[in-house]
């Protein structure tokens, strides 16, 4: 399927003994200088890892999704003492999404990634093509946990123990080389090639290569994902608000999130054409939450994964 697609109107298992928080990684500083135009992919079946240059730039083309079809126990949460666990500002404005099979929520996924050091991280992803999902880079590659995740599993539209579309595992994992080599927060995004075409069941979320036009117009932003904290675990929550600022690669905002929501889509609602993703929530500090903006480089890396066999 081509990834340049038309977006129609939308309406808004296993007990784990140790799950660490996907959105908990502290910001890291870039080391050696690399070009933005390369990406690394790990085939989880063969173990082969390759690095390629991005072959083209989209020049702000839109990548919009097609029409789609509109018993696990809570795991123990292990929170390292060195992280910030509170990214809620001036009261918690989040609300639970109970209609998780409605668009766009059916495409938003609870994620678990098992790493070489024995830790399993919980986070969020979103399906953007039949067999491709997008998340934060640190949800699938984390130097502090041994590098590439060994396995990644997603559950679209999960609502606690209810998994309306079942689950699907990862075939390949891809990150921008700047994230893999330098842990550079500007490139903290990842793409997952899946072992089945779950997007045919759960619907797909399109993304905007021209994210600036939505951010410059001060459109309201919506962030929906899976807080991995106590009673919220494996249930979807959403909040909305406006960007405080954005630059060439990142977006800052005070929209409420919590640990586990890394990888959540940052969405804009277009009155006639439904939701479109303009960024990915990745981290927070004492004053703001942050995400990476959809850029030409990100769009082209997603494109390469979509078209890969």
C-alpha cells in the first residue's frame, strides 16, 4: 500500500515482574556530529543491523491514512529514583478514553519492549500503515538498557484487559542514527515493522510532513497514550492544549502526560479531514513537556520502513 493516502473524518499476556517507564529517560547530550540523513535498522529475526542514508526528502508532503474499521493483569511498575515521574501542570486535565475502538484512538497502542538487560519498558505507539507503527526512539533503542529491544509488542486500542484488536510483535526496528549514536533528543523517534498487517483492522493515523503550518497557526494539540502509573496502567488517557514553542525539530508544551506516554502521537484536529499527527511525545522536565516534530527526515524514514519487505 502507498503511504500517501487520504484521511477521512474521524471521531474523536503475561504478568510482568518488572516494567520500567518508557518516558523516563533523562535527556542526553549529543556527542559526535553525524548527518541527519541516515537511519539504522535491526532485523530481530536474523539479528542483522544495517545503516542507510535517507534516499530523498519529502519536502513537506502530507502522509495521510486510509479509511479503516472504525486477560492480562496489571504489571508491577518499577520507577527509578533518579527520574521525574510527574509531568502534570496546574492540576491534571487528562481524561480517560473509553471508546478506544473509535478513530483515532483505535490506532493508538499500548507498547511493551523487552531489553537485553532484562528490563521491560511500557510505552505508547501508533499505527500509520498496515504493518508499521511509530513510537519514541528510546522505546525501542536505549543504550542504558543494552541497545536494541529484543522484542516489542503493541496492542492497538487497548483498554485495560480489553484488547479489541489483539496484539502484534515487531519484525524490524528503525531509529535515526543521531538517536542511536548520540542519544540526541531532537531525533528521539522510532519506527516498527510489524509481523502482521494489523492496520487493516485497527485503522491508521496519518502524519503531516508540513507540521509547521499547523503549529504556526496555533492549532490545539491532542496527546493520547498510556500512562504507566498505578490505576492508569494499560488504559488510554488524553489531554489537550497549545504549544508553548517549537523549533526545527521539537515541540514544547504544558499538556499533561505521565511516564509511559512516550511515543504518543501529538495530533491536530482538522475540521474537514480529521486528525493528523504533527509530533511524537518523548520527554519532560520541571517546566515543560517535549516532543519531536514530524520532519522531512522522519517522514522519509517511515516511508522506507513502509516500503521495506
